C-alpha cells in the first residue's frame, strides 16, 4: 500500500498508516512513538506522500516523531542491509516507501565484505521485520512485487498466458578453476526457448530482476552473442547480487502502456504510453475498455495465486501487445511506481 494524494489533495489510502500507528501507541505511556521510515532519494514522491498521509490523520504531533533513512544516506555512509533493518527495528513503527535495494550502489557497498548487500541477504534480513508493527510486515515481506522478484509474479500469470514468455536463467555453478559456465543441458534448454519464442521476429531481451529503469537491459538478435552475454553477466557479478536473470522475446511493437490501478478504490488511469527501444503503434483508445479489463484480470489472477501480495493500494501494470494482438504484462510495480503523467 502506498499513501498517495488524489488530484483534490486528499489522501486516498490511510488505513494501514492509522492501524500501524495506533497499534504501536503504548496505552500507559506519555512518551512519543517513533516512526522510522526508509524511503527513496531526496525527492522521493512516495516519502512525501507518507508525510501527507500522516498529517491527514490529525494526530497530535506530541504523540509521535518521524525519522527517515534514505537510499542517499545508505550510499554516503555505506550502511549494510543488516544496519538498515536494525535501524527500522529500533523504532516503534517501521515504514518502507521504496524498494530497499533500489537506488543503492550495490557494488560499492559490496566492496566491504562485512557489508554484504546481495538480494539473497536482503530478502533474508527483511524477514526480521515480520512481527514488528509497520508496513510491510508478516507475509507481505515476501510479496514478489515488493521485492521486485520478477519471475515470482510473472509465473503466476504464465498459466493464463497473460505475460510475455519468460525463461529464468539461474546462476550457474562455478567450476573447480572458479570459472562460471553453463552445463550443456542448460545451454540446450536456453537454445530451445530461443527457437520456440521467436514469433515477434525482433530477437530477445535479457534483463535481471530487482532493477528498474532498464538497468542491465540488453537486446540480442544473435543467439551466440546472447549466450556469451549470459556467462559474462554472472562472471562480472562477482558478489553474487543476482541469483538469476531472464530471457524474453523482444516485442515487435515497442509501445508500452503503464496503467495505474488502485483495486480498493476501483481507480484506473493511464500514466504513460511510451515506446521502449524504438517506435511503436498505439493499441488502445478511449475509454480503454479492453486494456483496463485486462489489467483488472491480471491483478486478480496475481492476487489469487499470491494472497500475501501487496495489491490493495497503488499498483501499476505495464502492458505490451504481441504480434498476434494479445495483451501481456511486462511488469508490475508498486512502491516506486510513477503515478502521475
């Protein structure tokens, strides 16, 4: 859930904020509660909206104080993931408004071995917040959209044919001479996927999970170059930040619709229509009935398959159209979703 503002300035989602704060207020104590907030950089829209949501609760400021830690702070001070979680646990309430692994220079932090910041370690450390008052907690901490575990949420859509064909390439085991090589069996599986998923006629995309803004995103027309890139990708990732990467067919129509959907309020609107890596053709016109119906169904399928997912607040669904005219989900986004046009 994201506390966000509607165009009239009123907070749309305050339930989680109110519940977390009031649950944490000591009944017989006069000392203020401490809300520890981890957010994005200095200009994070989500962090500013959290402050707006708390103000809309009209709680006397004598009863609480808000302390923040941003991705910028982590970069400057080279904090470890364990430090971030310890810091959140020391507050009465924790609140996370950005993907903890986003905006952080992982390679720099990993230059100090005692400050490991791999995704495996990040996910493990976050589970320490499970029983602490705040957001997210409990099973929400394993939500694949919150973690940006892309294969985790795409797999819930694959049985319904609602996402682009995706092959998960797991990190290969190192050989005795510490070289990273794929087995012949794995190479055979990858090549078979490339042959079977070439209908778009534009090559294939290789992209890792846990990233945004096209980081490490590469397009290949040649299978051999793609395979060489995969091995090089894991060799270069010396700190094992990424447990896997993914291959998908590159869309012939690069137009992508980013649709904001707030299930709890039945609100839908298009935040942008962009063409990635080239030109694209529009495939939806007002009132966007087909597109919006698809988005609602995709989120419904995801929620049924992943009941602990965080989907009742602001949610963005990025949609492509295939060469055959079928709509497919490219990505889900929540915490760092741009919700303004």
